[in-house]
């Protein structure tokens, strides 16, 4: 793989993405490629017989489930963009209607496409001042290649296993209409995928996938964190059970050094009750956020669905934040840092992008949600 990019370190302040330091590096590197082969053909068959939430209970092997999750999203993006090797640009933040991926990040504007891997490909990411922009390639094995910063990223034929992959581009935003408009009109048009082959995504059984996901995602909701669940090669997976649970509710998760995630799920959450949580805010170079989802990890509402380092009111001392969640929109006037939850058994996910200390967050134990007093 060849990379030609300018790396930047950015930070989301209370209202804008501001630069803390700028390091401009022009980098050209070649990573070793490996022979292209079918998904999971380079590892032994996964034994899930002792798992609490076993895909086999729903009629799929682990490998079939993971592959189908990838093909599911790749097919959606192929159809939305009109074909493979094209990007579909989202022009607004995610909403309750967003169903193309579980646990969508609502601090960024997405551009996503499906690329044919068979002859290699190149991705062009544009510069836009100090703006946070990342590239992630996600394969049918749910392995990833991730980069931060504008540049030209070239992948040779055979670099990944499988026939297709997702190209995911995240562009940081302060969420204002003016900033989103700028991204849509000035950043997205300069993104590009270049590939020589354009075969469509292979077929898969959607009904079987969704039935299996509904079972496996229960394991996701019991995970204390998603640390270490993103890998660059399938041979590097050390905990297949955590890996599979993690992608069922957090497909597209990134490497720890780029982003870390901590699910925090109230027990038997009742939408008719008010809940609160207080936690120390992660120390990050980019931004942190707490987003609420329904039991299937989709957004429940178009407003009041995320509290982040750009909009949060911190507690005295500036080191912690208290968040409130209920189905009463009037609580949004009563409490700072309000989240609207209008379904039972809702979930929440804390994200930290660009952590200053990955090891400390790896030991982060999210406190319990409690009922408001």
C-alpha cells in the first residue's frame, strides 16, 4: 500500500474543530501485500460451541455471519451510490431513519462506498484546513485499514482477502448547519475512488443475517468495552467471541489508537423513567461523545441523541460530565446534557477519538445509569 498524505492533529472545542498542533508530513510507504483469497480461508474454522450467544443457534457459522454482515452493508452502499467504486455522500448528521449501519457516529458526516478489490484501488481524501478526516477500509472479514488525514491512499491487488470492501470516510463537524453545508459543498466533491474492476457485490441471505444478528447482539450489549476488537488481519483475532459480538452492534469499529468505545447499558431501561450518569470525560486530541440507541443499536430520535465535547456542559472543575436521559422532551429544558430515549431497553455508547492515553481508557469502567432523583 502506498500513502501520500498530510497528517494533522485536531481537537473539537465546545463549538468548532480547532487545531492544537500541526505536523505536516509527506509520507510514502509500501506495506507488504498478501495473496488475495476467500474470506476466512487463511484461518482455522471458528469453534463457537461454548458461546453464550452462538450464531450457530440461528443457523449460521461465525464466518458466515461476519461475512454476511459485511456484504449486507456493501450491498446497501453499492445500491445507494449507484454502483461499486462510487461514494455515497451523506449530507446531514445521522437520524432515526439511518439504518445502513448499526451505532452510527453522530459527530461526523459520512461518505461511504463499496470498492471492488480484485485489481487494486486508490482513495483521494481532500484537505480542508485543520478539519478531522479519517479513512477506513473494512473487508468482508471485518478487518480494517485506517488512516487519519488528507492524502492519496493506494492499495495493491491482493492486499485484502475477499472480493469487496467498504470505504468509509468520516469528516468531523461541529454540527451547525453552516459547517455541514461547507462539508457537503467543498469537501465531499473532492473525494474519489479509483479502481479498475467494477464487479457487483456477491449475494447473501438477508433474512438469515438479521435473525442471527438479533440473537448475537445480546452479547454486544453485555460487553464492558470494544477494546482490541478491530484488527488489520483475520489471523490477529485473539478473542473470536468478543470480536463477533462487537461487530454485531458496532460494525465498522476502528483501531484503539484512533477510536475507542465503551458501551454503557442501563438494565431493563424503561423509557418512561428518567436516568442519569456521571463520568470523567476522556482526554482526547479530537473529541468524545455519548450517543443513545435503541435495542438494535439504531438512533431513536433526530434530536437530543448525542452529548459530546462540542456541546456538553461540564461539571465544576471541568473534568466530568453528568448526562440525563428520558422520553420527556421537557427535560431538555430542565437538564443540561439531555438525551431523548423513546423506546424501552435503550443503549448508550461512549466514544473517544484520538485518546491521549489509550491504556487508561482501556481500563475505563463506565458507571451505572441510575434513576433521576
